[in-house]
C-alpha cells in the first residue's frame, strides 16, 4: 500500500494500532481481520490527504530561523452561553485586560449564530463554509474572486461586512483595520468530484473531502496574496462553518468597536490581547485567533521548540505561512483531530502529555494508549509556557465547544468558571476578574445571569485528575429561540456540576414587597442596639432556610436603613454582611452565588451613602462621621483627613486598572496624607492595592471588596490587607512584613520571593506559590496547591525564627462543613530544591509520598513543631471558623493527636539551619 511511503503515517499507524488494540476481538478471527483492514484503510486515506498537500509546499523554502520577540503575558478570554449573546459582552473582559496588550495585535472569534443576523437561512448557516477574507490592497478582491472563489465555489451569499466610517474615531487605534469580505460557500459538485479523483480520496466521505478542499484552497490563496516577509494584499481570516474571525493591529476590544459587533449575537466568543511571542509577529496577520478548519485558537505563552514543531509539520506537508507559534498550535490541533481522527482526549494528550507521577496513577489501559501517543507525538508537543482557548465547531457531532488546555507545567495563568441556571455560561480566562467582568456585562442586559459564577477553578496541567483541560459543549435542542444545553467535562469525560436542587435569584420577577421604607418586618433592632454583628449574622443564616428571596431582600433593605443611622450601626451591618460574603454556610434551596450577589449589592449601596470628601456635598452639610467616600467623580476633592475622620472609603468602579490615575495610586497618596484605614469596593480588576506604601506601614488596614486584580499586596512592609473574595495572580510578591487574609482562593505565583509576614488563605492556591521565598514568611493555606509549592524555599529553620507553610488540604461542602480533599497535595515538586523552612501538611492518611518531593524528606511532627503552628491554627480558626479540635484534629469523626494528623516536610540537608535566610537582605 502507498501509505508506507510516508514514514509519519507509518508511525501514526503503529500508534493507532496500539490505541485500538483493546477493542479488537482476537477470538473472532474474521472480525479481527476486518478491523485490521479498516485500520490500514484509514492509514491509507490519511497518507493520501497528507500527500495531496505536497504540491502546496514543495516550492516553499524551509522556514527561516529568525530573532523572536521578547516573552510577554497575553490576555486570553472566552465564554460559551446557552443563548446567543451580543458582542458587547466580549468587549468588557477584553478591555479589562487591556494592560496585557500592546496595540500590535488583537482579535476575536465568534461561533454559533442566529442566521437572521447574517441574512441567510438556517440551512445555509449550518451547511455552508463562512469564508472571510481580509483586504489589504485596493482592487485585490477582483483577483481573489477570479482565482480562488468563482471557479471552485457555489456562493450562496456574500457581503462586505460593515465597519465604522473612520477608524480614528476609536481612541488609540492607530492602524486602519482591513476591509473584510464574507462569503457563504459550498464546493461545486464537479469540482469536488475532480478533487477526490485527482487526489485518490475516494475512501473519504464527501463532506470530509470538501473540508480538505476548503483547507487547501485557503492555503493557496494565502500563499499567492500574503507574504509575511514581503507583499501583503489579502489573507483568509477564517473558513469554517458557523463561525468567523476578525483581527487587527490594535486591541481586541477595538475589533468589536470597528466592525460594529456590539449587537451581533453568538453563542461563543473568544478574544486575545497582545501578539504572538514566537515567529515573525509584526505583520498584519500575526494576531490571534488562528484557524485550522472548524476551530479558532488563541494562546498565552510561547514555545521553546517552535522550530522543531514547524519541522514536524513540514514532514507532514503542512507549512505555517504566518510564522507564529499560535499558528502551528492550531495546525497541530487540526492535524490530530481532523486528519488523524483522534478523539478530543487523545488530541489533548498529544499536545499536553501526562508525565511522571501523574502518568503512573493512570489505569494500565490508559497508560498503554498514552504511551503510544507520546511515543508518536512527543517531539511535536509544545514545550514552554502556554495556555490555549479554542472555539470549535464539532460538526460531526453537531455541537459547539469552548476548550481550555494548559501546559503540563502550568506556566501561564488560567481560570475556569461555570454559571448554571435558566441561562448557562461557561467561561475561560487568563484572570478571574475578566470572568467577573463578563458576567457583570451579561447580567446588566439579562438578569437571569448572575454577577457571580457557581464555581471557579484552575486546571492542573498534565494531571491524572482533570488532564489540565476542560470542555464546555453546547448542543441544540431544536428550540426556535436558539437555546442550547451547556455541559462541562474534563479531559477524561468527568462532568463538572453544580447542585441541581437550588434556584437562582432573578431580579425583576419579585423581591420588592416593602411599600413603606420605615416599616419593619424583621426583628433585627436588638442586634444593632446591642452592637452584636455576630447575632445578626446568625439571624441571616437561619433566615435563609425558610425565607424566599423576597424575604431576604426585604431584610437586607432593613439592614440598609439601620446602617444609615450612624457609624456604630453601620459597623454592625458591615461586619455581619462581610461575614455573609466570607463564611461558608448552607444556602438550602438558594444558590450561594445569588446570596453573594444580593449581599454585595446591599453593601455597595450602604458604602455609597457616605459623604464625600467635599465638606459641602449636597445632602450632607452637617453630617458627622469618621468615614468619608471618594470616587472617580469626586477625586478632585482629595485631601488629608480631618481630626474626626478615620476611614477612607474608595469606590473603585470607574478608576482605571493601573497607571497614574488608578485607585491604588490614590490610596498610596492618601497614606502619606495621614489616612490609615481603607475600604475599597466596586473593584473590576484594578491592580496593585497596598503597593507603594513604603516601609513601616504597620497600623494600616485595607479591606478589599469586589473583583480585585493582580499584584495585590506586593512588596508590603507592615500593613494588613483583607481580601473578601478570591484573589488574583502575583499576590504578595516580595512581601516583607504585615498580614494578608484571603477569604477565597488565590492565583499563580502567590508570594513569589516573599521575605516575611503572615498570610492566611481560606481556599486553594494555584500554581507555584512561595517560589524563592526567603526569610520568615508564615503562611497557612487551608486548601491545596496545584504544583511546585515552595520550590527553592530558603527560609531558615522554622523553629528558630525561619519561615514555613501549613497546608491543610481541606474544602467546604455545600452545607458549609469542612471536609478533607481527596489528597492534601495532588502534584509533584513539593518543596523542590528547598534549602530552608518547612511545610506542615495535614495528612492523617499518609497520602503524601517521597515521589512528590525533590530534595526534601517527610518526618514526623515533634512537640515543638506543634506548639509553633498551633498559634497560627488558632488565628485561622478566628478568621475562617475552621476549628482546631473539631475540624483539624478529628478524622472521620475520631479525635486524633496532632502528631497523627500532621506531617513535616523539610530539606534533606541545609548548610546552616541556624541562619534565617535573611543575611543577604541585612
């Protein structure tokens, strides 16, 4: 057979044979022979497809090796919704991550349309290819049409897509975006017949052969009219079914503005900021997303092995024309999924292989399959930091997919979220604050969408637990309104669910029963009079069980009335409502996200009621309060505090995320003017809170509400910072002293290079916490970490003033009860290459083993260790309600000694543990 001409195909044949061997029925010889014959036929067809592409690239030189751009952090975001939603909702998260762009490349992809918005029938939308061509030179479309469209395609509809008249009307857009022509096409039957015959593709279905023709025609068009090193006249933006791509030299949000997509509806949207970091990236087509056939891919990161991946593709007659690592990423995905026909799990394994300890924990059957995949494709597996978001039209199974895949080492930030209810939303972003921005935008238009997701989580790359990938799938149910059903699966097919017996809060349906503002239905007066926020918190908890949402809303309304009566009453309300956000408790038939949303809005309304720094503000001429409010509109009244003013409340909602006019700069200046207590709310991804206060900032307290951004608390030296929710990436970097409390999870590179201070985390930390930390940081994480916890930790002897980490490996169930996670630490590289400090792990079942370490050792806890960490566990109990005796020292209901529950991980050897690791900083 001809298939053996191509060594790559022979290698693939061996791989697929191993993959399918468990399904072969050796006892049934005729069936076994039939299956082997089918496999050989499939290999032959793959070889024919790859051979048919040889003429496309034979006159192209091997890709040049060129200088690459400096590595940077791109911003990627995407969401899938069960109903078609407007492009304005991808605008907001793109704008929130504007700082991750540089104006040299931004793009979006949309998938799953309402056919009425495109002026075509549902049949044409489902069956035709949407060919979008970017025009870079006047008059070129005549040539393009004559050479690459009219002879080959039946055109059912075409148009030049609308855009604004003058690109300069968009602030910051410096280069005119291309005009774009859109065609709905099918390959002419006689053209397809000739293509199948000429290339020997009779074994393919007509649709698959048509897919290949479209793919090759696009390559020829780009090859003829776009030279990344030379003349650039036109190029294909996208050519798949039921989706399109638009990209510019600019920012992603400017794509939405320029092409008037604010009101254009789609089920899936993805966006990318910045530009590729490998390859020749400064040409117009170098922005993301890139296409295979029916998929659009954006990515954050870069490949160390870009040129070897290009060579791997070249051996299979695939040649990247736009010279970026993102382009080769999607070409790999298309090769594995469409040409080789791998199921999605195996595509992901080929891209992000399962390695080391995680591989050993796979079942023997899966190890055999994965070993074959890795042996065949490991030299094409992208090496380096990367994170992919892919919008995919799985045409064979008639479903749309949003896919997130992280690299095995988890070197780029990634957050997933699921919102369930009448409107379902799956979200994937570089930053949680961008997820929250998306939900806020959706909620403003459709109150069925809440401002908070039901679940947020991180993927663990290359793991046996989730495979480092999650897939949101939308499948149609025939509804004329376009409603689809959304599901979320990990790489292995395990579904991510939220409780199905809880209902969400739906503003506008009910919930405004009180007719008189001063009418009191709830017995809460005594809590304010007695100054007992704890009793008010208990009252609200108990009420949730029997109240409906209208009752809860009315009670919150009464709390707002009490909070206006003076500072003392306000402080009761603030404390109780903050506990409602921070603590975990049963919500019964109600969704926790709805309770959090209602409490947050109530708290924001209370905080906005305070007078501004303008003493003559209307409505507050004589009001006496130790609290003062500043926002974007009143920032011109900024001043030092008067004698009675103690707390500066900052409404950050309209401040920019960073720069000279951001709220964190204002707060730093307020500190130098004499303010010492801050409440910041309304955050929408603003960064750097607590930074810039300088040394000796003890006595300062900052409370953070809302969706905070990166670098919070970095470099602090004495102040206390309380985050009432999840934190983002780079929190507490090079922290020297002070205290940080996080009532949720925290992101990547948490406490990188920290030198001291106390930090308490209620939930999980993502990848690489406390890398290169020195001195005496004392950190308690109640959840777990993905990988690389305290790598290169240099914190001296914890029993002699050095630093340490306490890792409890706990989580809360739906009833708010504390329970152990499946393992206290799922990854490898625990305390890797550490030379000082220790990790105290709650591990009564002895699940942590030596294979997870690299240069450390596990030893038993001693009495002096317990007395050291007990103080921090007791503070942890005060902060989060995680009880030492009941929650930590009981295992399956049985009380145990701390020496049975906790284990110590320490360096195997250290030069001098009497040193605290701070000598270089003295």
